[in-house]
């Protein structure tokens, strides 16, 4: 299964990548919103994990692009900092499936990814 991870914080994206690879997933990395949108042109991943605030395109734009491509079954997990409740609500309106507040446990991420991929 392929997971697209869009996150502009270098340490965090590497941590997520290592955890997901250890869990057996193929990981596509995007270090900003534009890279994520470019990666989506190659076809749908099985799941997307995206930060909300990134250079060039936000996580909200990524969700909108995924849903505009008529990929309603691709689950999206939003990563957000504290105090971004209004943005998280907007993400859910656009079609996000789950969100995790930073900082978070890699174990929690694994559980949430597995739950969304087995539905």
C-alpha cells in the first residue's frame, strides 16, 4: 500500500517515513504542498497524511485536489498544530477522514493509518 506524506518539517517527515516503512508501507514523500500535488498526478495513493500549513500549497488545497479528482475512497489524515481548530473543521468539510495534533506518537499514527486502510 502506498502512502503519500506531505510535511515540510524535515525531522517529522523522516520520522513518519521510518515508522510507515517499518509497518510495511510504500512511502511517497512531499516536502511542500506543490510536491504533494505533483505526486498526485501519478495516480492515487492508498492514503494521504498531510500537514495543514506548508509552502506553495496547503493541506486544505491537497484535500480539495484529491476530492476534485473523484477519489472519494482515498483516506486523508491531517496533521495540525495546537490551536488550529477552525482549520481542522474546514479540512473535515473538504473531506478529511481524521486528524492528529502535533506533537504525536508514532504508535498513534500507526494505529490510525491501519484503521483507515482496513475500512
